[in-house]
C-alpha cells in the first residue's frame, strides 16, 4: 500500500498492515554513537519504527487513513523535500525495517 507524504511516498508492506491493525505505526529518528573509540566521532541518525496503542509524538505529522502513521515533522519534510519513496517492511527476523529514507535536515 502506498501512502502519499507530500511529494514523496511511503510503501507499507501487507504483513506490516496486518501487524498494525487498529494501532499506530510510529516512525522516529534516534541518534546513536558512532563506532569510534574517541569523543570526536559524530552521532549517527537512524530511523526507528514502533507499533504503539495511540499517537505519542508531540508536534508530529499524523496519517489516519488507510492506516495510522505518525512521524516527526522533520522526517515528513525530509521525505517531501527529497521526493523519497520509503519502504516499511518486515525483515526475515521479524523486525520492522525502513528502506530508502535519507534524512535531509532531520533531527
């Protein structure tokens, strides 16, 4: 299923849609320390997906139909500005993964 996000799209796999049901797919950005052993290594920004009972992120972009999705405004603008086609699917080990997302000016 493709959901229009500004000038970009988010493709959500059928298995994820069944998994979400009436809950909310919450997409966010986390900052992870790089692999360097010194303090000079920059933080690496990674997208993260969770399925929550209700909307949890304040100041977020919300989609209500056909499935409930929320993401920070910065991520919405990144997908819109870059005209990205983001794919959300279930990996072989059963985790939700995001492909095709390039964080342009996101958190």
